[in-house]
C-alpha cells in the first residue's frame, strides 16, 4: 500500500492539540509547502472503426472542439505542490490554535481572491484534481470536532446550522462563490464530535451528504509514539468503527496525527497506516 504523507499549514488550532507550529501573524494564513507523493497512471483506448464511422466521429469532434487555451498566458504548474490549510476551532480572539469568525471569513475571501479553489482531501490523494486552469487547488481541514466547527439550533421544530460555525460559514461562502467549492475534511476524535450529543448522527450524516469528508484523529488524541501495537490499533481502528457506525456506508480513509507524532519503530509506524481492531481491518490512504 502506498503511503501519502501530508504536511499541513496550521492556521486555527485547538489549545491542547499540538499539530503544528505557531504563527508570527495569526491574522494571515501562513503558506507552507506540502509534499505529497502519488502514482500517476496513463491509459489508452484503442477503437476500430470503418471509414464511414471515422468520418462521422471527425465531424462531431470538430463541432464540439473546446476553445484553445493559451497555456503560455495561463502558465499552469501541474507538478506543483498543493497547500493544506489546517484549522482547529473558532473563538473570541486569534491565537496559535483559534481563529475568530471574522478572521476565518477573511481567510476564505483572501484565498478566493488569490485564485485558490477548494478541493477535497480525497480528490487530492487520488489525483482527481479538476481545478480550472489559471486557479490553484487548496485543501481545508479541521481537527478535533470542536463545537465551533458545527453547531445546530432548533427553530420551529427544524434544525438550522449556526451561521457563525465553520460549516455555516463554509456554506454561506459557497453560496456566494460557488466556483470556490464546498470541500473540507473534519478529523474527529472519540467521545461526542461537535458536542450536542443528541445531534451527533445528524451532523455527521449532514457533512457527508453535503459532499464534505470525515477523517480519523484517534479515539482519545493520544501520543501515538507512547502506545503499543494493540493500543494503536484500538485508538485508530476503534474511532473509525465509531464514525462509520454513525454514517452507514461511509469509509474513513484519512488520518490526522494527534500532536503530529508517529512512532519511530517501523512495525508500530506501519500500524498507523493500516491495522486491525476487533477483527475489522482499517487502512488510511493519507496520513
């Protein structure tokens, strides 16, 4: 199994979860290179056609030919690196691990103005990048399942997303700028993701239905290098089973390392990528 290692740009982090380094200027997302190795595969299709069919196909192709793109003008860098911006929570003031709602909205506006367009982490990992020429893909992630990431309120018997939580802000920005995309990955711990226990199932299914993703962040946000083989598989495999049990048919395939740490021992490190818990196998295609 290939391993994909992602280095994220930490912008908004939860105070206890050391996944990245502090910023010099918390008002502005720090740009940092992200390295990803993937496999590219080219495929070809051979068609056998008679002369009449070839003529028809040629006519159709000429009629439907797309406008020629001036690559010299656009100058796309198709082997470039993709930025991953990692957030944690929203709060009343900016710090190393927190962004205000105003700052988060400003982050999105700035990314959009700079020509970034959101793609999902899954598409990034699978080389399914369809960002239009002239724009740059960006991946947004949110760790720890903080309540500020997704809060709902009951109004007239219906659940309404809080406009000042991450999901509400992303949806409003997408409505105003549909070409930016509604893509994000929420890495969850065990316990009660996003709080509001009675609405956990609603929230997790809502995120998936909207086309956003759920990822693994371990059951208890443990220091993985301090765990043995059984403990690693329990915290990672157990958390995946819990999430997938709430969202039937969904597969959790990505992992955000708690504290950004992984075991130095090769065998234990391999269990971070793939293992088994209570007879059920798990595998992360991106860590």
